[in-house]
DNA sequence: AACCGGCTCCCCCTGGCGGGGGAACTGGTC
DNA sequence: GACCAGTTCCCCCGCCAGGGGGAGCCGGTT
């Protein structure tokens, strides 16, 4: 069970996020905070796996709160910065502060859920699809790390075969290893991509451009 | 078990197709023919589900053989015309003759297998991806029917939710029906798309453009 | 030498998935 | 009225998928 704390000064936003996350069987919102000071003490108390952190908040802003949490807690919670993406600067400041990634408020519920799973399971620094696309639309900043980047060579091979529609047994034959080994690799792929099953993994493979239609 | 007859005047081509098809647990090549006369009598005798028919063959060409089979047998076998696609005319002649679809010799094994399952399960007139793309590259002929076209409205909704990574139970909640109903729709989608499982169905959804990345 | 990441294989176990049936109701067509 | 396609729901069943462990081997790093 992935435990989440939601921090946003707007009650409606907190409600919306809670509705989306609590609908998932493997996610639970254990607490809400309305400002930066509140979230810091709440997270110290509840020790959630993931914090959804709004940038603009009273008292202590999201960036400073993120910095406090990631530098003073061990293990540090994974912080997802919730943003409307009006301002580029937030991105780099948030990363410096130790944020694990970003969440666009206008993103689809599925994307949000997957992003939460992603940072909870893996430890990757990620730009969710929507952010990547917006960023690419303006000017490519540094490069756009995809969750598929963290896959090992073998895991990448396995994902490609998953995206070709093969079963574990067929992948095993193709790679000339045992089905158990394939299961191990598939498990690693699912964890690194934040996917619940092979179908979601294949979807991520398409959405991230790891494989292309046609 | 889908029973297939392979008709091609080149022995190597027959061997290659047999190797690809017999590797699938649900497919079996029950006979081979080297010319048009042979395939007609062989199919009358064996009554396979699917015939892979080369266009250029001695004695009776693939088109004429297709016409004889589809007009004189009941139930008629599903004929997939195997082609290298040098000549546009074959396409329309084959369709008039009752062919169920086309198979590019240079297509990947997975595409071939899926095409066979597709015509065996469904009864749709289909252009495999490779053909569709080549055709679109020249000039769009009439329109390019996709296997997703035959889905009912409800099945299309279900496929879209499958392609969003939802489980049957989650789809049931979203559509406010029972999980059993979703299972029925999913089963129909798999049959119509020639997919073995939901992962392959989602792949087809992306490959056919039914859903787009991004 | 000790360590770690990547790859390999094994166990047990649960649950969702998919195939096989069947059956009822709707609305539209013949 | 008979028929059919589409949608809905139900049964049983086997299988693969995915999570939980653990463990050994290799190669490069510290």
C-alpha cells in the first residue's frame, strides 16, 4: 500500500486529488495539509511514501517545504510537485530541492496515479509525459528523461518483446532463458515503470516513445 | 485450433510460413499446395479455417483459386492473399474474388500470425498494417479498413479503457456494469482483433491508430 | 577482499484473465 | 410474429501473471 500526503492550499484541489488516489486499491491518502508549515510537520509524523506538493502555498512555499523534507528525513519521502506549469523556474528549483518529479494539474487521472506509483516504487527522477511534451514544445531542456531510460539492456529487450505481444514463456524461448528469469525481468520493468501489469507497461512503452506504432 | 493450408509455388516460402505458424500453439498447418489446382482440391478435402494463398502460381493463379474456393464451398475458408505488393491490381481483384485480407511476405512473423487469427476468429475484411501503410504512402485507396472498425460502440469504449491500463473490474466500475459484462465485451474485442490477450489488443489499438500516444 | 549491480534460476501463492458454455432483454429489420 | 445484433449477466474451469521470498554467478568498483 502506497501512503500519500496531499499538500495544497485549495481544499477543492485536495479533494480532487484524494478522490483520484483513494479510488486506487494500492494507494491511500493518509493526510492533507493546507500550507507549507503544516505539510512539514504532518509528513514528519505520518512518514508517507509520497507527498503531492503544491508549489504556491502560504507560510512556506512548496519548494522550501520539499527541501526541508528531503534533506532532514531518512528515508526521505518522494515528493511530486503539483504545478500548472506557468513558470519554467519552478522546475529547476524543485529539482534542486529534491523533488522526484512533477504532476500537471490538468493531467489525466491515470497519469497522476501512474506517476505516484512510479516514484513510490522506483527512485527515478521523472518528468511525466505531459510535462515532457510541454517542455519539448517550448525548447528541449537538457533532454527529457523517460522512465524507460532506467531499464537495463536486458529489461529493455524484455519490454520490447512484451510490446510485441509475447507471453513470458515466448519471451523466454526468444531470449533462451528460463520463464522464471523472464518473470524476474518483467517484475523489474513493472516496478521501474510504475506499471501494475504488463498491459500498463506496454502502454508506457508507447506513450514514452520507447516503441513506436507502425 | 485454427487449421491452415499454405499455397505457394516456392517450397522455401511454404517452409517459412509453416515454421512461423506451427510455432503458435493455437495454429496448425494441415496441408501445403504448390499450385492453384492443387490448393483447390486440397482445401475441398481438408476444409481448413484459413488459406494462405500466393498470387502467382502455375496452372490456376491465386485469384482464380480464391474465387473458386469462396464461391463453391460452404462455409467458405478465409483466404489470405500472400503478396509482395508490386502490383495494385491484385488487391482489388483479390477482394472481388472473396479474399479476406492480405499478407505481405516481408511482414514480421507476429503480424502474420495475428492476421491469421484475425480472419479465423472474425469475418472482417482487413488490410494488415503493412499493406495499409504502403497503400497510404501511394494514395489512399477508398479508405483503409482497420480491424477496430468492426467493434461496436460498447466494445470500442471497453478497448479505450483497456488501452488506458484499466482492469476488467475498473472498467466495470467506470461503465457501471458488472465485471461479467466487461469480460464478455473484452472477449469480443479479442476475437475481433485477433488478439490473444488484452496486451495484444492494446498493441493493436495503438498500431491501428485507434488510440494515439500522447 | 569486500561490495554491488546485473543476470540467472527456484519456491509458494493469490487472483485476474480468458475460454467454454448459457440465458435474458432490448430495438430494429424482415 | 420471427429474427438478429447488441448488451447485459451468470456458471465453471484452467492458466498465466504478478508478488513474496531466496540464492548463486559474474564483472567491475572500491
